[in-house]
């Protein structure tokens, strides 16, 4: 999921304007490979199949579960701030997106396994699969709010298994198999590792309140604390690497993509996980959570402050990309990686404000919820427009109207 793969590609020579529009729609919706290009920057990948549906499944962006992450967190934020009807509508969209993506990725694994293996060979691309972990957990947390704790437990279990495979498989691939990324390959996508880890901590806390078994409650609380700690340390390591990469290595407009917003989203979800720990009783079974409250609260305020610091910088990066360097502003799957942090900032600010008594954070959340909502609606509209171009292209192809005519 390297942002370099989002650079626009030229249409094949001799194509009509209608054909070029449909090709751009496929490339935007599914990734560059839908336009007949390689699914990843590596041109040694498997050949792209013919047919729109086959191409879409084979070249599906590894990070497309960011749609579920973004929709789920906006649904949670609107519910917390009193917009229940809107929250339920967005929850419906989230469930449909999750089921559809699960079916698509299963089909990809069954019929297009070479594409899956190829994406897993590049650690930077494979990192995007953590969006499944975070997407399943975010949806699970929203469902436990709606009283569906059993479904949440199933989603969290699946997310936990995927996290174990990715959390240890990717470092093993980098170190033991010598699939080492160069410094330029580090980008905002790597922060999804933190997001996936902290999402498990949040899901564990949510399940603490949904079970009455003392031993299970204690195990979930202990696991949540440990996962939160792992996520914070991962963030500290990655933020140093990626800030150095931004300052030391030249960044092109194509590389400075929406995925860098995950740098802020990773702090926000860490804050939300900390707020969940603060909301736990002082003792869960034999585990004295209360003894950690002072440290967790202090660390969460630091993380919230640093995440807030990111926002103006990321806006400036976006202006440099699209205004100064005139990179085209159009739909790309990675835009959902920008919506999720905006929604998570609302939830994190509200949750920490409520748990720690920080009224100004709650006030910020009451305003910021509309920022996330507008961003979600805008990206959804862009995605549907890209899908419309694809469908229009298929209709023209079936009637022969989209063929090239010599002058």
C-alpha cells in the first residue's frame, strides 16, 4: 500500500474519452491494477486477469478495511454525542461494507492467491492488512454498544488471531527472510500496526463490561493494559523513524498521501484505549487497575496533545500536495485512512474528557464530530462516483458505444 502506487497513470493510446473515464474510475475504486497496471509498484507481480469483477477482486487494495474503520468510528462518535438515528444508519453501512469486504477477500484468497502472496512479500504493503484487525474491532465495539456482545466477542477473536499472525509474521519476514524495506518505504501506513494493536485493547475493555465471569473479566483487563502498553511503545518507535524519513528523504506528492493521517489516528486510538482503562473499576478480579490510573491518564494527555499537534501539520502537507504541487484530488482507497483519524479524534477527545474530567476535550468533540461526518460523507460520495464510472463503462462496452472511432 505504498502511496507511490497512487500516482495517476495515462490511458492507453487510441482510447475514447469515455473509455479513459471508465479506466480512471476502475483505477480509483480498486487501485492502479484495475486499470491494467501491476497491483503493486513491483512489476514482477502476477498477471492481471481480464474482466472488471475479476480485476477488482484480484487487485483489491490490502487496506480497504479502512472503510469499515472509518464508518464504524463515525457511527460510534455520532452515537456518543446524541445523534442516534444517524449513528444507526452509518452502522448499517459499516456492516454491509464489512460483510462485502470479507466475501471479496475470501474470494481473492481462493481464486487469486498469487496476488495475496505477492502483497505479503512486501512488508509495507502487507502492513495494510492490519486494517482488518482494526475494522473488526471498531465494528465490534459499536455492536457491543448496541447490545450484541456475542458478535463482538467473535469479531474480536478473529481480529486477535489476525493480529498474532501479522504482528509476528511481518517482523519475521523483515529480519529472518531479509525482506527489508528501505528508508523511503516507511510511510504513514506503518502506523496501522499501532491502530490494530490498540483496537484490540479497546475491544477487550468493551467485553469486560459485557461478561460476568470474574476470571474472564480479569484476563480481559490484563490483556487490555498489556496491549495498550505495546501500542504506545510501537508508536514511539515508528514516529521517530517516519519523522526522520520525512525530514531526511525527499518526499514526492504521490508519496505524501492520506495514509500519513494515521499518524494522528494512532495517537487518538491510543487515547481512546487509555480512556477505556480509566473507566474500569479500580480492581477487576485480582488485577489492581486503579494503581495504573495516574500513569495512564498522564500518558493519554501527552498522546492527545501530540495528536492535536499533528493536525495543522497534516493540513499543510495536504495543501502542499494538492495546491502547491497540483497533485490531482480524486478518489483513492487511502482516503478512508484519513477519515478514520478524524472520526477517532472525536471519540478519543470525548472519552478522555469524560473519564478524566477535561471539559474542553468534550467541547472539542462536540464540534469535531461534524468534521469527521463531513469527511466520511465526502469520501463515500467520491467512492460511489468512481463506482458509477465503472458501471457506466461496462454499459458502454456492452452496447459498443465506448469503442474508438477513427476520425
